[in-house]
C-alpha cells in the first residue's frame, strides 16, 4: 500500500486505463486454471481465504471514458451476444423474458441504451454470484456496494473512486471529478487496514469523525457506501430490476 500511494496521479490514471482496455476473464487451460472458477469456489477450493468483493453503481461509464464510444458500443453488442448464448444454454426459459424486458425499456431508451442497462445489471449480478459461490464454499465474504454519486455525471462512479478512497489518494479522486467525503474515505481506510491485519471489520464511535460506529457484516449483507452514510443490509434486489436475472443469480 505504501508503494501504491507514491504512484503519481497521471501514472495511476494511465495504468487503470490500460487495465480497462486489456483486461480479460480467466480461461480454463487445464493447468493453471483447471476448472470453472465458480465451480471451484462453491466446492471450497479457496475456503481458507477471506474476501472483500466490490460492486460499483454505474461503473460502465468509466470504461466508456477509457476506451471511447465506438469500442464501447461494440463491446456491449458482443457482451449481449455472450449473455444470450449463456441464457440459451443454461436457462432457455428465461431468455425471452430478458428480451421482453429490453423491448419494454425501448419505450424511453434507445436500442443501445436498453441493452447497456441490461448488461450493467448482469455484470453487477455476476459479481454477486461470485460472492455467493465463495460463501457457499465456506469462505468468509464481505460485499461492498459503492453508490457514491460522481461530480462528473458522464464519467460515473466506480473502481478509481474506490481505490482512491482505500489508498487515501485524493489527487486520483479529483482527476476523475469525484471529491470524496473525507470522513467516508478515512472510515474505509480504517476498515481496510483492519481487514489487512486480520481484525474484525468493526469500527467504534471514538475511531470516527462524524460517522456512527460501523460493523461490516458478512455476505449476503453488503456494506452500502453512499454520500454521507454507511449501512449494512441485503443487496441482491438493488442490483437488478429484471426478475429473471435476479432469480438466476440468487438461486
């Protein structure tokens, strides 16, 4: 962490943009990754590891800002094809329900925006599914839902803001337009340090400035971070309006 804090703001931005452009999902190769990651999680392959898993509201806008409109729209188109192929193969009865939902959204959104909305909810639920499989396999899981409104509306709120909060790098936050509430940033840093040290993820009133005591409960509850508050409560129904997808990822 000490080394990360020393990284200049522009370099941090350059590296995160590169990660966003080049990132790809793990591929089963039979050697380094011998099995489906979800199957490995649910069978207890990493049951001795404790996890923090983060889900950001509206994170897709950051990715769009990184790669540009043309690449982003092509990405959404390909991702929706993958989603429908997955639904057809595993939940054929739900494919049409999702398509019907997209058609309903087109009453107020463009075709692209309707598909983008579904992809964003599918992505959030995929992370929820990851948390569920890990918990099913015996791992201790803490879910973080980042719902801080960005100051630059067309950029969104997501990974960079969360990292900046954890690392205490206010310059990184400002370059993306989000001036974080300092109390919230300090509280997250304290929780992260406790996690790193193996302590209980709990803070008391005398450790905080302007925020009540926080106990970060385990999955399926999530620590929901908003502008001026933390709260721990169930998260699944906040991640999707689509009953079909919610059913698939929470069953």
